[in-house]
């Protein structure tokens, strides 16, 4: 039979797989919320400890482009001039082993609050070192202490899933961000479209659950 979550946790490094849900969903119910919760449930029932960060409920200011974080090339996480919730969130990201990133599709992109989060996270988690002949090198992640893993969940009311490879910019944005900034390998993506016409199905929920399970499987295998 399947091992209970407590035993699965004991088999992972540090005793616990830490998964962070980062959602830009402005709604606390609906299709995206249900799918994200099901992905989280899949991770929990497969041994992960899940914490939620709902960006709409957090104090996150727009980037001021002062470049203080970019100038700091040594800190594990570069400081910001703004005293808001980003400092706490970035520390949680550093401690996490995996991520479930969720956003509704907005004009074929991630929505505004997710983009603001990405913008605020970029240079605090990147650094540029001096390379050959003192020239600046390509930016690299500061989170090089371990391999992390991520999945993305996106929904759309009018765009069919078959056109997701063209219009689902949200998955590409969140996936690229998790890969380069969080040092994460993308384990899987879920895009559910045409919700205005068809709504959610049991198959969609099952795929969300399996996505969360695959995330925790990847973390455990790497431990």
C-alpha cells in the first residue's frame, strides 16, 4: 500500500519536503482556486508540507527601479529599499524545495499581481559577477544551494486548451521565472481553458492532483 505522508516526509532531506504555493489568483473560489487546491492536496498526500502565499493578500509594492538589489552581488538575497512582505516571501522561497505557481490568464499573460511579484523577485534572486577581463557576466541565480522543482497552473475563460501553446504566456512567464530565479526544474504544467463554455471537469481535477503528486515525487527522488 501507499506510505502515509509522515513516513514519506522522513525519507526526504531535512525530514520535510517544503512546497510553496504562490498564487496570483484574485478570487478565493472558482476554477483556478479549485485546481490549485487540488494540486496542493496531491503534494500533501504524497508527503509534502505545503504553505500558501496568496499575493493579493500581501503588501507588495511596485518596483522603484532604484537598482539597490542589483548593485549587491554578494548577499544570499539582495536587500530592497521597500519594507514590505517581499523580504519574508523571498526567505520562504529560499527554504522551499518546490513551488506550485498559479495565475489566471490575462491578455495571454500572467495577471498583474503575479507580474509585480516576478518583477520584485528578479534582482534580489539574481546576481551578476565579473567575468573574463573584468566584464560583467550573464546573470545567475543566488539560489544555487540546491535543485528545486516547480509546476504551473493557469486557467482561461475563452481560450481553448488546444491553443495554450500559443496564448498561454502565463505558464511560460511563471515557468521561466521559476527555472532561472528559483533554480527550479519544471515538472509539469496544467492549463484549463474554455471555462465559460465547459467549466471544470473531474478529469481536470484529477490532472491537478497528479501534478502536485508529480512535484513531490520529483523532490523526493532528488533528496
